[in-house]
């Protein structure tokens, strides 16, 4: 229960930071990105936002930056 409580608090804090954005990319190893996506789907502030999830293994900071940059460059209208 302690771990779940900490995770919920973390997801709520992330949701506050993500709320202003219309398009969101969530990626990482394991299932945490799916859990975060589910959390955001339950939040009415994210009803009309585009949320993409993707699995990825351990990445360096430059690899993460490149992944995000490539994703959003490819999604420009």
C-alpha cells in the first residue's frame, strides 16, 4: 500500500505539470507508462488531449531527448 500511495502521489504531481499540454508522450521500461496513461485517462483535464505511450529500455539522457524530439518533429502539422 505504501508503494501504491507514493506512486499515486507521483502521478498526481505529474498530471499537474502535464495539464497545460495538448499532446503528451509517456515512455519507459516496464508497465509504469501504462499505469500513468490510465491515471490520466481518469482525469477530466486530459479528456481531449492526445496521449501516446511507448515502451523503451534504459536510455541515456541524450537518447531520451532524441526520442522526444523525433516524436514531436514527426507529429507536427
